[in-house]
C-alpha cells in the first residue's frame, strides 16, 4: 500500500493517478482513506471520480465521512460517482461491523509483501460478507452507540501469521471477539506447507475466514 500511495502522489499522468486510487480502494483498508480523500481534491475530474469510487469500495465510517465532506463537488460526473459510493458505502441495519486489527507477523521475518497480501485477501473476503469496517482508533462508546442504533453485528478480528509444523510451513490463526465489548467468540486456524509463502497465504486466508463465518453464521 505504501508504494501505491507514493505512486499516486508522484504520478504526473492523471490516468496513472486514477488507476492507482482504484487499486487503493481494492485494498479495502481504512489506511487508504486519507490519501483517497486527498485525491478527491485532485485537479483532474477523472482522478476525483476514481477516488469517489474507491472510497465506496472501502465502506467504512471514515470513507463515508470523507465522501459526505466532498459533496460540494462541482463536476456532475464526479458528484454522481460520490453519490453512488455513498449509497453502497452506508452502514446498513443488520450488517457486520468489524474492527480489524493489522495482520501480525508471529513468524518474525515475513516480508512486507506477504503481510500486505494477507491483509488484502482478508478484507476482500470480508467485503464478500457485506462487512462494514470501523475506523481506526474508534471510540468504544461511539461504536456501541452505532451498533445499537443500527442493530449491527459487531466483531473484532485479529489475524496472526505463525510458524507451521514444518520448516517451510505456515499457520494462519484468526481470533474473533465481540465488538466493542471484546468478549472472545473463538479462534480458528489453518495450516499448510509445501509451497511458496504467497501460494500458502492465498489458500489459507480465505479458508480460515470461511470456517469462522460458518461457525458465527455470517451470511454472504
């Protein structure tokens, strides 16, 4: 994600900036919201439209707030993209509301691209369950009020990448608690070996989330 943020800031070609902000939106991470908000003030409408669409992909309270703050946009096309994203990004009653902690490296020496891949896969899978993501450092009272008012299902997720049973093995462990109360709901893990770390992560991250979703009765 750091590379994408630098590329967006440094690219002179508006088409490159637009493509980069779309990629940032696909990460599903709230860490992408500040640079995407900045992109809503880009001088080129194609970049602002892309940023509006990308913020709609993240579907968190902070991304919705950013879009609402930009509704003074004068370009009709950009404004239409913002309104569309607001419609799809709103927190809906009965939906999952997730506070997702950064993926933790318990192996100790995993490269950044592996950690970023695990984060990306996790958020993509959670998006498939219609999840809304809590903003970083959210006040617990505010979270409880929102969850109660909209009858949301609040959970806190902590994914850890750990050593597997063999030297070249990996284990993905998912700990899930209620949110914001932080009562333990359970832990799930998947182990794999015999492949490149990227291949193992691609297989394990969706699987551990599928197992947790089945037990917790999350619906697609």
